[in-house]
């Protein structure tokens, strides 16, 4: 067996522009060999080909006697076998409809994930397509607007395929998207319930005027979201739609959709707003003082136009996406605070997630650049 040991210079994406030391150690060849042996259809490990720079888990591309596979390792406090089973059921449903998503490998006892000590492992067959964006962090833009258009069409195809998947929302775990605050009749009360259910998050926020801050943002960014969302049908969605979670063809088409780690039941408009928030605004540049130059309305409009080639979006739908957009990140931001404050006991990163991500991103939409961005998106509602 050949492979690459975890190099001392193996770095991962951090909360800013700089690469950082990984929290979770890289998977080593002997570890991968032992795990792959639990999946009979994967064959015998030959070696490791690449280590992912994503920060919330450890992952590697493995070569076996039967091809290439993606091996991912989570800490048990982040992902249980039960939670991964819910995620895998969604992926399996999408694959059965013909959507290009990874094939989940199963162990000798037909499980899609195995647990060993503090770790939970999953193994996917490598999906087809070129991984153009694999070394680019989240919140970085598409290389070209045609990619944004193709991504919008692919998102609509996913939503179409998801309509018959009627499972309840995913078990509440750290770093999983959810959709309980914005659609609630009283969003601030829903936020209080969200925080109370997570002791580490509640502890971090205990000495902060977080209710006042969040209430201010909810009011300043409009209070009609619950009304707009009341009639939206629940739908399992991807919730992390950015270029590096898509694999590409030479012609710029989306070949595969990967990384369903945040997937759960929200609604289609929430997923569209998330896709725009993740790809059309360069949030990492906000920290560099470039607030007036971080948005690309044309990319957002390309996503909407691509989506509309597959599924209709009314003017009212687009208005609702625009209303959602400034706060669509709130629940995942809270989940990140919970992760950093609880599992990692990293107060500095928790503060960055709360002040820089949750508060800072929402406030950008109240500034002239953010208001202009929203205005340009609203123009699509009239076309």
C-alpha cells in the first residue's frame, strides 16, 4: 500500500482568508486501510491521493483496487451514524431519481456509516466531473457567470427530485442547517428556543445583549418573512450550495452534486437564498475592508435565471428570496457559534462567528452596498 502521511504543512480553510492548522487530524494510510476494509465493494486500499482542506471534518480521496472513493471522518459529537443515515437516505433518494449525486458505499452489515472510538466514518464512490473549485474556500465566487447559471439550473433539478422525499427534518446536531427561526410567527421567541436547546451556545451568549442585537436586525431587515414563508411547502434541500460542492464538465455544465452535510428540511426559497448568499457575495473580502466591492449581482441573477429554466419562480417568489437573503445565514451561524464554543471550546472563533458572520453579514445588507445589491435582485421579479 502506498499513500501520503499527514504532512506537517497540511492546512485547512479558516474563518478568514488565511489557511490554518487543522483541528481534526488528517486521515493516515493505516487508518484509511482499516476503514475501507469494512466496505466490501470498495476493494483493497492502494493509497491516498489528496487531503481535503475543509475544516469541520477530515476527508481524503482514496485509491483502491476498485477505483477512487471519498473517505470522510467526523468526530462523534458532530455526526452520529443516525444523523448520517438521514443524510444518506436523502442522497439515495436523489440518486434513484437520476440526479448525479455520489453513490454511498455500505459496510458488510449494510450500514452507510461506521463508528469507531471518537470517530464516525462514511465512504462515497468518487462522483464524475472535474473538481474545479476544490481548493477554494466557501464564500468565493463562481469563475464565470455561466457557471452560476448552470448551478441555478442544477439546484432546480435537485428541488424537483426532492419533492417526493417526505422524511422529517434531520436530528439536531452541530453544523447542520435548520429553518425554525425565520418562518416562525415570533422569530425572536424561536431564536430563544433555539439557543436554550444548545447549552454551549446559551452559555456563550449569556453575558451578551444578543436578544436586543438579533431583534434589531430582524426589525431593520423587514418583518414580513413569516407571512411570506407561511405557504411554502417544506422540502429537503442542500443548504450549502457553492461552487466547490459541484463537479463540472468541460462544457461548464454541472456533472455532480456533492457534500450534503448541511442537508435537511427547509424550503426551496430558503435554498435559493442560501445559494446566492454563499456564492454572489465575497464575505471573506469584507474583513479586508472591501464592503463596497464584495457583491456580484450578475452572479445572483444568473442563478435565478438558471433556476427558471427548470422550475418557475414568480415575482412574489423572488421578492421572498430577497426578503430572506439578509438573514438566511442566521441559524447556521448560531450552529457555528455552538460548535466553536462547545465542542472546540474556542471562544475567539465563536466570537468571530457571532460578531463577524451573523451580525456583520446581516449589517452589510443595511449598508448602501447591500441595499443596492437587494435592489438589483428585486429587478428580476419584474421580468
